[in-house]
C-alpha cells in the first residue's frame, strides 16, 4: 500500500498503550506514522482494500465515532496535529489499525 510505513505500523501492534502514545508523540514533524495510520484507516473503511475478519469489524464498531472524527477532513494539513493527538489518546484504536496492516506484497524482480 502506497503511503504506509508498513514495517513501523506493524510494530505498533506489539507495543503497550504508553509506548504507542510515546511513539506518536515523538515522531518526526512530517508525521509519517500518523499519516500512515490514517491512510490505512481510510483503506479499511472506504476502499475496502484491507479486508477485516468479523472479529475485527466488531472491534472497530466500538470506535465508530472516533474513526469518523479521524477521517473527517484528514487531508487538511492544519488538522493533522489534532488527528495525531486523537491517536495518541486512543492507543487501543492504533493497535487495532496496526493489527490489520497487511504485509507488503513481494516485489517482482
């Protein structure tokens, strides 16, 4: 998936809540981790490029309002720091997003 730091996002699923928040808090000013999480969330919700199991669908339902808030106007640069704070404050959702991150497809040589 273009625009997603696959390795980094996949590592988030192994971290605890405090570690996830710290990772987001300490990311670079370009906010690549935040952008990757939002990109992946968009692909989960709208493009359906990331298939979810029934268990994962149920887990996401708990976060419906937060997901809508994160994806609303997510492309507006001025709102990105607010989206990052929401992710920092909700490490359970970050972990859930990270758990759905598919492995990078093998490259044809």
